[in-house]
C-alpha cells in the first residue's frame, strides 16, 4: 500500500461534480492499494499516518502529529500510485489491486485510521470521478510504502 501524504491548511474533494467533502488543517492522503496488500499493511500505515510528526511545534520544528494538533484526515483512493512506465509511454496498472480486492481494503483502511486516531477520516469515493482542491502547507509531501516500511 502506498500513501502520498500532504500537510494541508484545508482540503476538499468533489465527487462526480456534485457531492463535496472537506477538512480543515490536517492531512490529505492519496492511498494506492496494490495486489499484495493485506490487513497488515493497513495496520502499519494507519499507525504511521496518525503519528507522523510533520506539523511544527512552537519552535518551528516538525515535531507534532495530526493527533497532537487535533487535525483532520482525508483519504482518497488513488490506483494510479501503482502505475508502471517501464515500457512505452502509456502507464500500466497491473500492480494495482482490482476493485473486488481494493474496495474492501480501502473501507478497512478508513475504519482503521478512525480507530487509531479516534476521529473518522473524511473519505473520497472509490472509483468515482473526483476533483481535489487543497492548500499544501509548507509545502510538505511525504511518500510512504508499506512494503518498504521506511
């Protein structure tokens, strides 16, 4: 499982040009689910996400987590995080989990992050056409892959 985590002042997602969901200060997460991902990946990433110290303390050092600041989390599914571009110029997505595998894992991820953080994250909608609007503060963008665990 791969996350692109962005520290934001605010973020919103518009789903199918109609429904909009938003958060204030916190984390905007693009979550890619791979073919080999499991509950173990969800557990590791959920804990890492909510405890990642990327918010500034009073001394201006990145020393606080989203929990420490009482921030919010938005998680949007993003199968293109598993794109391969080795052959040709058109990305391939064979490493992405198929929907019948990815949807239950995405739903478990949303639930697990809510359990670990004590506050349910704001989800996107799996497979929908979504527009994301955000203010990336810093900018701070972190990429985490559960298979590398670094």
